[in-house]
C-alpha cells in the first residue's frame, strides 16, 4: 500500500525532530549565520576535479522557517558561483555578495518546512581564521599541491564548500556524497553508506545519524587507507590514514583504551561509532564521530596521544552538548583540557602538583594577553586562556566539591543535554541543582575576571 502524502510529511518531520534548533545571532562573530533558518538536513552531492581545482556541488537543504519571511540568507563563499536555486520544486531568484547567498523564497509562514536545492561551482579555498594561533591560520576547504583536500572549520568555514547556516546553534543531519578520482577516497562524518567506482571516478556516500553543528562537519579527499578496530561494547572504530602517516598507526590503535578511560569518567560514548582521519596539519578538531587531526600533532609519542584524548573528550563536551554561541567556547575547551591533563597524569605525563603549578603560573599571563576565558578577545579565538584558565577553574571546583561529587557533575552534564546546545546559565543551573549550592558567583568570577582568582 503506498504511503499517503500526509503520512510521508509526518514521517519526515518525526525523522528530523532531533535537529530542531533555536538559532541565535552569535555575539562574537555576528557576520556568520542567520536566525531565520533552522536547517534540519543537508544533502550534499560534491564533485572534486583535481585537474582544474574545481568544486561542483548540489546542496539539498531541508529547513524550518523560524519566522514569517519572503527571503532567507545562507553563508556561501562567493568564489562558489550559484547557477540555479529552487525552493519546494519551484525556481527562485538569488543574489550573492561577500560570503552570503540571499534566496528570494516567496512567502514562508513561521515554523513551516521547506526544501531548497542549490547548484554551485567554483574554486573553493579556505578563509582566514580569527586567531593568532600558528597552527590554524586558515579554516575551511584546504587544497594541497597534489589536489588532496581537508577541512577544519572552527568557529566557521563550512561556507567555503557548501551553502550553510554556519553557526553553532543550528544542528542538522547530513548526507554527503562525493565524487573524486578513482585512486582516492573521501572521508566524512558518520557511517560510510556506500562506495562505487565508475570509470575513473570513485563515489562515496556518508551519513551522519546524529544532529551536528556545521563547524563539526569534516571532509577529506586523498589516498586514504582504512584500518578498523573495535572499542568498548562493540563500538566501531575506523582510522583513515594516508601512506605518509602510517607511522602513527600504533598511536591510533590506542583509541579503544582511550575511549574506555573516558567512558569511566563521562559515561557511555554518545554516538554509534568513532573514527579518526589524519590530514596534513599541525592541529586537530573534534569533528563529530570522525576526529580530524594533523599527523604532525601526533609526532610526540605521549603528548601526541593526549591530543587524541582531548578530541575524543569533545565528543561529549562540544559535540553531544554544543555551545549556543562562541561566548561559551570554555564549555568545550575547559573540560577537554581538564580531561587531557588527567589522562596525562595517569599515564606518566607529569604529576598533579606539577600541572597545578603550571596552571597557576600561566593564569594571569593568559588573562592579560587574551582576556578571561568567558570574555576572551574575539581576534584570539581558541587561545590558551579558554583551555588552561578554564581547566584551573575546574580543578578548584573539584577541590571545593570533593572528587566524588565533582565526578557526578562531570558525567551528568552531557547525558542531561544530549544532542543540544547550551550556555553558561544552563550549566550554572545544572551545577547548582547537582550540588545543592549556589555557585553562580564562583563561576562568573573565574570566567570573567581580568585578575587571576586565588
């Protein structure tokens, strides 16, 4: 019996209910994203031509209109020229400027669902990162000399390769299909649904079954080889490695033990799989279910492995629960840094006293240079203040609450906010409820003070 149109619409709405978001204007990077679009699903069909360095794409975006509108705006690098746009099957007009795409949709009622199909092509390239960090000067679609590509895009940069609401408060599901030369493979988030070859072309289709913010999406194309592993309770693990990086396989093979260590402190791994793709970078990113990390970030045996622990910890703190805007980057990095330090202490990477001394010594210098962790300088995104100063706050909180209660707080937060966005106020409310104490003043002082708290 065929499914009725009404039943089909209801099924579609139910399928993407977990991706319903409340997009907000980001106070740190207000030029990125929009509040009028709540993306529910991105279907991306991408063709990468290494000979011409041209990216051709078709983006099919299911979205909810958050208010009554007659036009919506997405982020898209102008070098990617749009050739055709339709909304709900009808051709519509569009205009590009800067890295914005305005789509004249016609009247859209508040809270209605629509599908936009956008065809585009051009010379994709990265954009400058808002930071002074040397390991991430650019973000987005990065092309190597031989045509290999990879992406890291925090706090934004997804717009360099597809039309998107490029801000953390809008989570969506993804299907990514990529066509590249036959000898290469495409790596992305989630589950590899299919791989086919036709002539000189390889096509790979990836599906992410959990909603994700745009900065946590990854794609890499190159001469990758797949290695498989199994984690706790049968968790599928994959390592995608180019021949030049195979020396790092022993470090990657420690992933099951890292996940077990993290699960003991944070609860069951929040997603259905985890993987790692190695790229030619000095940095790493907690891209959801498929961590993107530079081979050079793994060069030092112990501290390189701890960088992986850091990115895996983000699967709980950052991916499962994502900041509503970039004011609260500390909600990601303070916790991941604390866990990285704890892992190092338990694996011969220094003493607890030594780490406490380092954090105490660095706190004022970092606040002077980059601002306090909850009010950092937006020109210095992801600097050490949100890592070290925030981790120091957590150690002080642990000493106040005791190890057992602090452990319950640490484990409970991600599970209580699964697949959601959150802000400082929500974390403080959760903290007060869990501890039975009023800790607002403590948290605000540690996050906002220009003077290092004692």
